[in-house]
C-alpha cells in the first residue's frame, strides 16, 4: 500500500466544497483544512504508484477550485498511535 500526503492549494471561496469532493474520492482516506502555506492536506492510500498517477492529476487536480497540488510519498510510518493522537487534539 502506498501512502501519500498531498498538499493542496484551493481558491478560498471553494475550500469547503473542494475538501468534501476530495474526501469522497476513492483512495483518499482523510482531508484536513489547515492554516499555513496550503489550504488542504489529503492523506491518500492506494495499492500502487500508478494509482497515484491516476488519482492526483486526474481526480484531485480536476476538482473545481483546486489550483495546485504537491505530493509527498511516505516511505515508513513511525509511531502511528502518536500520529492519531496528534490529529485528535481539540476534538
């Protein structure tokens, strides 16, 4: 399984709709809106690299309001419990 972190720039007025549309795409496991240099961060999990090639430019990149994406492929996961708890702060 390939895990990728996709940083997504979106037109400000389209963020909520784009986030939901991206979250509904097969292979996208999570989408976060965030402060900082990007508007959305998507966690993508797919069987192979060729699936990333289909998913990111052909689906995420075509969502209305998406301006640009920057994809980072994960090599390993360290302390997954710590990762889960970090994203649940404030819930």
